[in-house]
C-alpha cells in the first residue's frame, strides 16, 4: 500500500451548494433503499424491526423529496452527478444488506453508522450554507437523522432484553468499533498477510535466521508506517464520526507492525528449523485471530472468515516459499 496514495476524490469544503444539495438527494435515496432491504430481509424473523425499517425508509424518501424540491427550485431539474464515493471523508460502507446472513446486532451497528454519518454531513453542510432556506432545511434534517440514530437502540428491544440493549446500544461501544477495531483489524490483516512472502522468502533463500529477522523487522515497521499514514490521511472524521485521525492511524499502524513482527520474532532463535516451525505456528494463530475478530466485531460468519483469511494467507505463504527456493 502506498505511503501517500493518490487522492482523486473532492474535498467536502470544495463543494458548491448545488453539489451539496445533489449529494444529499442521492444519499437519501441510497439510505431509503438500504432500509427497505433491511425490512424485507428481517420481516420473517423480526417483524417489529422490519416495520421500524419500513417507517425509516419512508422518512428518508420524504427527506429526499424535500431536498429535491429545493434543488429543482434553485438549480433546475438536472442533478449534478456526484456520489458519496466522489467526496473525501465519507465512510465506505460494507454491503451488509447483500449478505446471505443478516444478524440483528450487525444491522444495529450499520444503522448507527449511517445515521451518525448523515447527521454530521447535514451539520457540516448547514455551517457552510449562506442561503437561509437551505440552512434551515439542512438543520432540520440533521435533527431528524439524530433521532434516527437512536432507533438503533430500539430495534427489537424485547428480543435483546435490557442488558443486551444497554451493552450493544452504547455509543461508546460503537465509537470504539469505528475508531479502533476497524482500522486495527485492517492493519492486522495487512501486517500478518503482506509480510508472509518477504519473511519466508528470505528464510528459505538464505537459511540465515539473523538476516530473515532483519527482513521481517523492516517489512513490519515499513508496513506499519505506511498503513498508519494512509489511515490517518483517509478522512478527518468530521463527516464519518470515526474519531481522531491520529487514533485511527496509530491503531492501524501498530496492529500492522504487530501482525508482521509476530512471525519475524522467532528468527531471533539461531536454530533455523526451530525458528521456522515456531514462525509457522504463530502464522496460524495470527490468521485464526483475524477470523475471530472479524466474526466478533464485524459480524462475518466465522467459517467464511476462516476460509477467506486462511486461503489468502496460504497463497502468500506459498509464494514466499517458492520465491525463496527459486
């Protein structure tokens, strides 16, 4: 991953009022479709939650209508072709609503992230608007999106019970996921998998534990610095609510370095065979830990996570050995 990736997206501060209004229309359309999909998928198991999502989809469509009416009045019938993906600072959403399995806990986290992001978007947009009518509309929508975020804590409360609702509904828990777990998991995956090839290529090419350790140390530290800077520069957290760029960058950078150092440290042992055996064992632990974290915090089915991580790790590991023996 490049240390300073080429940024092709627009900054939020560079958007005109026309572009902000068009972006809001398109964002509300997407959110309405997502809530409608949630309602359809959950109707059989959680009818109460499905009804809530239907109502939320209707509200998002009403927001879209109000925004579109104002847009047409000010700028005419043609929307500016702009999407969330075109603007720096928006969180790239996982297509959770397309998953085969859809847990209630995962849905609640997604709802909170969506509505928190929408609230922050409208608040920032309102600050930048000089038009009184537009500023009022954006402020009103921000207040309504804030109420929607609270709906994440009301979803099937009778199913989760007071204790489960309290534990999962805390904003602190959700903020922890956004600020630390998600960047840290990305870093751990990058550090654990991407450094496999250079470490084991060096090991089998040289048969020298000291040289292999130096290669692994350099790869881990270099990857950690790269991931840390990349995560910190990805967005400032104002629109996404993901928290401090410094905290996210440290989480991603440290976990990347940890993931790479795990299977490099055994090569401090002088015995090549013993060091390699321990390193391989640690790789298995790292891959299993990644699958566990994906299942625990990202609601990825455990065996699917295991298959993805182990398959990818095995291919990189094999590439390292083949290159080292070439």
